[in-house]
C-alpha cells in the first residue's frame, strides 16, 4: 500500500487501470466522513489530495463544526483477561506503566 500525509491526515493510494487514474482516500475517519481524491499524474494526485483536505477543513470551519482528525490519541481495547495480565506483567518487568508499554508496542508495530 502506498500512502501520503498532509496536515495530519493519511491517505491510501491506489491505481485504477480501468480508469487510468491514481485515486486515494483518507484513512481513519468515521464512516460518515469521507475524503477522496484522484489524479492522472502523481503531481495532480498530490494537488487534489491537498485541495480535498483543505476543502474539508474550510467547510467544517464554515459550518461551525470541528474538523475530525483520524484519531484522538485515546484508545480503548478489549482483550482476553490472559492477554491483559500478560501485558501488565511485561509492562511492569520493563519498568513502564501499561499505557506506556502499550503505546511503545503500538508505535513499534506501526513503524512510527
């Protein structure tokens, strides 16, 4: 998967052979909110991505709504009690809180 980032928004990029265009969609937004864009060249794709995000932000401001970001930074997980216990033990063994340990594990897993 190819991706692009702009103003904190990340988009997945695809190529449609049938249409002969690159297209993308911003990831991590609620289902009711969709930002998509396309371009026949990479330069046009980047330009349309930036324009789509800028339009979304401006439209939200105009209507008095806060622009949604792909994630708030707050994450609630439901896992099996055994996994929770094992993660807590691993965190304590590392000298970290469970939150710090989980954040580090997620960061490593997503290569961020």
